[in-house]
C-alpha cells in the first residue's frame, strides 16, 4: 500500500486488509500525511498492531 493521507486513508485500508488476513507492505517512504507525527504514528500502528512490513522502497 502507498498513498496520501497515510494517517487516514492508508491506515484504515490497512486495518481492513489486516482484518481480512492479507499480508501488507507499506513502504514508509511512499506514504505521506499532513502532519509528520500523524504519519509516524500510523506507520507505528501498521507495523506493531497489523504486522505490516514498513521497509522503504529505496
């Protein structure tokens, strides 16, 4: 997954994917949010709670 509004759209799409049992890769350098802290917290949740891989693309 990647996109804009990482702390809203990407986060909630990841939540749905997690609940349906999908493995996820959310490259941390391919997601942006209006607020840097919100982006970091969304990445933290996706990695720690939803078991997403957040390794960067580069």
